[in-house]
């Protein structure tokens, strides 16, 4: 859910600063990839046993 809110906010900020639609799409894809990677790392750290 946080990832979705981040992407919506990211798109709104890009739109307000006058970035083209193609630039917005590329930035959204890059943002999604970064958030997906961060989510996978977070899940991996949760699954590791803590000693």
C-alpha cells in the first residue's frame, strides 16, 4: 500500500513540475522498480533468523 501511495505522489509531483507524459511513465517505472527491490530486501530481512 505504501508503494502505491509513493507512486501516486511521485506522479503528481512530476506532473506539477511540467515533466512530459513519457518522462512521467519512465520515472514511474523506475520508481516502481526501486520500491519493488526495497520490498524484496525488506521481506528477505524479515525472513532471516535473528540471533
